[in-house]
C-alpha cells in the first residue's frame, strides 16, 4: 500500500496510519509504503501534520534550506483530499496506490461557481446513500441510490469538506471524509466513491421479504380473479340459482 503526496511545501510534514501502524515524514519524501501479509480490508487515516505524541520524523536533507527559498506563508495550513477511508488488498490487487493531494486553506473569495460530482460504485441497486458537503455553517445533503452520480454547484474558488453518511449497511467505503478544492483553473471536480463491503441488515432482509410477499399476494389475487370471471358468466347463462341473484354477481364483477 503506497500513499503518494502532492501539494505540500518540502518542509511540511504529513502522516498516514494504516490499521494502527503510523508513519510520518516531511513532504520532500512524497510517498509512504505500508506492507501487509493480510489480504482483505485495511483502514487508513491521513494527517496534515505529525502529532507530537510519536515524533518519529524522517528529516529529508536540505528541507530547511528549501524552506527559505519558498514564498508560501509559514502559517499556511493544509488539508488532505482524503482524510480517512478503506482499501482492499487481495491476490488480484496485491499493490494499491492512494494519491493524496494537499490543499492550502487560505483560499481567495469566490468569483464564480464550480461543480462537484460524486460517482458511486459497489452499492446494491436502489439502496440509498448520502454525502454531506460544505464549509463553515453552509452544508448540503446530496442523496443518491445504487450506483448513481450526484452533483452540486458551489462558489469557486472554494475549499469544501465532504463526509459519506450512508446507513451502516456499507461498512467500508474507500473515502469516508475528504476535501475538494474548486479553482478557476479546475472548476469541476469528480470524487469516485466505492462501497467495498456491504452488509445486508435484518431489517433490509425483511423489507425485501415483505415486497416479495406483497407481489405474490397480488399475483394470486389477480389469478383468482381471472379464474372466477368465466365461472360467473357460465352461472349467469345456465339459469340456475346463481342466475336468479344478479345483484350478487354484479358486485363481484365490480370488484374484479
């Protein structure tokens, strides 16, 4: 599992934690590699700085001298495009590369608009899901079903946080939380979401059972109605006791 960083000045640090294993480097080292012998799902978190609790930092040679030649403000804070999520490693995908783009938070005031589109895959048909996106006090709820795409138009330039907030049935998503940056050069951004593990809860199972049962009952009622119709016509023409009570036959005919 290789995490590849871009967007940070060389003197800024960044970190990744995978299944509890933590690594932190300066951005002059723009990749972190994690190895595992365990196939399956692995959960990760990306940090814009290195926590002081475990200051295991690899200082790249020349990082401090590069800092003096860069015009970026010292106090500029950066956020990662992917904050946390999950990835799947198996025999067909033994090596996974996760690109991480860091964005500065000092964004100029918006002058136009842009579009953010979320593409979903791996979700069962018609199953509802939701993404919340926004910044400050302005948040928007985007809802989709199955493998649909949903879009929103937002002021640009703008830096926006998003969170995947589907029901617990999707127990592993490739990106749970992240950021998108709209700029004049890139006003339209696409985020690809993938449900890596779907758990069918008991409630959803019984809902499907109820839908199937309702369909079966409806089909049975329709079949009974089709079979009973000709019998009424035969009784009406045969002149028996049934033919002497047309009112009763008429009400059944209306119900059919």
